[in-house]
């Protein structure tokens, strides 16, 4: 099975979806023209063609075609998945709903999809894949509060569902609930302690909360944000978002620490009992490290060097803009 079929289209990069969807008709035609395609499901288990990779490919192509608007090919992929796993399979129910959402022409049709989700959950409330789709649909139509309620029910029933916690964090953040978002992201990391992207995301949210604070509370939050970004890049040495966050956070923290050194904060010590704030020297070193790494990623990623081609144009541009902006500030 070709490797590209086994990789889901990246949501932030439409090019991956376009590339994958372009290959979908060829894939589905080759599968349909095979002599074993007419055999009933149990018999296909005895063939070498029955593999997890095959059905992963079908699902990834289905998702790519939905993103690019190739609904006929998406439906062909969905039909193959239904024929293999059955209409009542939990995951297939969610994929059918996703197809109906994507092809809906108006709010009335989306409401019909919602009713279908409600019927499924009324019969079996434990089908979490459908509950997630219901929450996603609620969010897409502007009903964030109802989506939060739905996901809260889900995480109460399945507290180790990291995907649900992450979505709940994003929903809370969209409604200004920073403290709740932090809590949800911490739950994600209890389940997935080595998820570098979640460490960086938590660092971003904590940094947002620091912008509303002053004095020692702000330094405490900035230091925590910095630690999260450090953990992120420790787990993934080439994670641009982690270095970007570290560069921004250390820059702000340096200003706060230098201000405190000059006596610009209150005499009380709100950090007592907590971790001591990092030294100015340590923060400077981390700032320099992040700057150097961002410059390297921007240079080599833009040049398209082998092993440095996993970054989007938007990410590389943001990294270069950050470095250039700071350079101009220093020159002034």
C-alpha cells in the first residue's frame, strides 16, 4: 500500500489533502476492478488483500475527498468501508454523519443530521464517536455552550479520552475560559505525557493568562509557560511552534525579570512557596537558543533541504517575521 495513503490529510495544510484526493479515483478504481472485490466480507479475510492498511487508506482518501469537495469519490470510499464494517459500526456511523454534514446545503439539512445523531445516542449513549461528531456540529453552527455540555458528558464517562479533552480545551478558550482550558490541557497530558504539541499548546494558553496579570503572578505564569515550551522542544527537537513560543515567552519574561530587578514590582513576594523564578542568565540562554533554532529552521526549511521540508509556508514566514521584528527593535 503506498505510504501517502496511510497518512491522514493534515488539517492545517490543504496541499496534503489536494495531493491525496487527486490519487483517490485511481485507488478506488484499482480496488473495484480486482477479482476479489465481488466476494462477500467473510471470504475476504482469507485473502492477502485484507489488511488494516487497506482500510486506513480508504478512510484517509475519504477525508481528503471531503475536504476538497470530491463528494462522489468520497462516497465511493464510504461505501467500501460500510460494505466491510457494516452500517451500525460505531466508527462508520460517525463517518456517515461526517459525509452528511459535508454535503448539507442548508441549516435544515444540518438539523436533520443532528436529529440522526440524537437518535443514535438515544439508543446507545456510549457511542462516543457519534457524540464527538455531534459536539463538532454544534460548534460549527455556533452553539459552543451546547458543545461544551456534550463533551463534558463524554469526558465524565471516558476521562482518558485525550482527543475530547483537547477539543473541550479549545472550546473553553474560544469562550474566554482560560482557566478551564488550562485544566483540560493538563488532563490531556495526564493521558499523553509525551505529546509535545500539547505541551506547547498549554504553554500558549498559560502565556495568554499571563497577559492579564501583573508583578509576581505574571512572572510565575510566564515561567510556567516557558517550562512547557522547553518540554515541548525536549520531546521534539524540530518543533517550530515550540521554539516560536519559547522565543516569545522568554522575551516577555526577560522584560519582567529585569523590571523586577530594578524594583518595579511590589515588595511582597507572591512567588513564595512556588518554584523560584528562573535567573536572567538562564532565560537569556533559552532566548538565544530559540532564536538560533528558529533562524536555522526558517533558512533550511525555505531552501527545501532534505529533512527540513515538513514545515508549512505560513510557519516559516511567521518564524522569519519574528526574527526580523526583533532584529529591527534591537537596531533602533
